[in-house]
């Protein structure tokens, strides 16, 4: 199985691995993982807007990540796969929707802690032990 990391999971795995369950850490260390260019794009926007302060420059983070994790480009097929996802007025985050479309198209399991993503037809590996709803 190949795992596609949600943006926050990528940051947790890099800077705060204690936020991930031990089982997920082991899975991520022993299996191929990917980070989407959509996540890099999302982080660049948040940094530029002053909504996120990273412990290191984003270009340095990406360079370090590329040594260990495949960077998944966004292709036309991924954008077109968005048509398969129901438009949800409560969850319109374009980066999340792209990650879901990429995970489905690339047959990856999406690693996330975002419960809003469970409404989509994607296989999810929960990044943390799930709390009762």
C-alpha cells in the first residue's frame, strides 16, 4: 500500500511525531509515502498570509522531504477526478478535495485526522486514535 499524507500529517510526521499514533508512525516508516504538491501549495499560501509559521523555511522542508518521500505532482487526471466527488457546501476546502481525488486516482490510502474527509469514497488511515463521536 502507498500512503498519501494529508498536509497536517506531513507536518506532524516531520515536526511533531508524538501527535501520530505509534501504529501510524510504524506504517509510515515501513511503507512508501507521498506528499502532494497541493500540500506544498497550501502551506505556501498559509505562510504568505501569516496564518502559519513553520519551524524551517518551506523550501528547506520540501528538499528534506524529497529525500525520503515521493512528491506527487498534480496532473490533469487528478483535477478531472474531482467531478466524482460530491460537492459539499460544508466542506469546500480545495486542497482537501484535491488530496482525496489524488488518493482515489492513484489508489493510495489517505492518512489524515480530518473527520470531514470520511464522507468521501476514499480509504483512510486515521493518523491518531479516533475518539468516540
